[in-house]
C-alpha cells in the first residue's frame, strides 16, 4: 500500500471517478473554464510514483505562496488560479482539492531551476521510474554535497514537476491515491 501519485485513465474517469468528474464539470463551468474529460486511449506506460521519502526537506524549500500548490488531491491540465474544492471524498479526506497542473509546473520548475536536478533524474518517467531512481540513487555529488534529506527533496521536486508535465503533455489528470 502507501501513497501514490498516478495518472487517471479514461476508464477511471468514466467509472469510479464519474461522480468527481460531474462535480468538476459544474465547478469549471461556474468559473467559465473549459470542461475536462480525458481522451480514451490505451497508454502502454502510465505515470505512477510511490511517495516513500520524507517530505520535510521538500516542503521547506517552498515559500508560503508556493506551498499552496502542494495541497491537492488531483491536478488537471487546465490553467486556473487557486483550487477547486469538491464535496466528493478523495483517498485521504472527505473532500477533493483540485489544482491546475500549469500552476504546479510553474512552482516546481522554479524550484528545479534553483536547486538543479541531477542529470540522472528520469525525464519522462513511467511505472515508478522516479521512485526506483530515488531508492537506488547514490547521493548526488555537487557543490552543495547533497545528503539524504536533500535527495528526498530532489525526489519530490522531480515527482511534482514530472506529474505536472505529464498532465499537460498528455491531457490527463494526476491524482494522489
């Protein structure tokens, strides 16, 4: 078990997440935003990562404005400010908080630029590639001499960055389960 960040497929959206999708459509329409519906496709590889390391070092890198972008149950490839909170249970609470993948991308890209991601970090990860990299990575050597705490922060920056990129590039939702 554990906590995962994973791509939402069309089958998920039209099955177990149907109630969430309907509530999201109403909320997007109220904001005069386009409706969201993933295209039916059969991806041979999907984005999925297990959140194993501590998030402490990662959360410490964010300022108050950026920290808000971490509070979500799902991101979608529609650009909007703030969050959409729906009265539909998520995996971890009685509500579902949805944010823009575009805003998450902005926040995490600035962090990635600031700390520099090691060259070995997978660029288009699927099937737990970042999780595997993190578990097997030696401490990146560099001017800062990254230790385990810093490596954990790099892992989360990479996961959130790649999740936002995947959502936008593949027109899909990414959820925490």
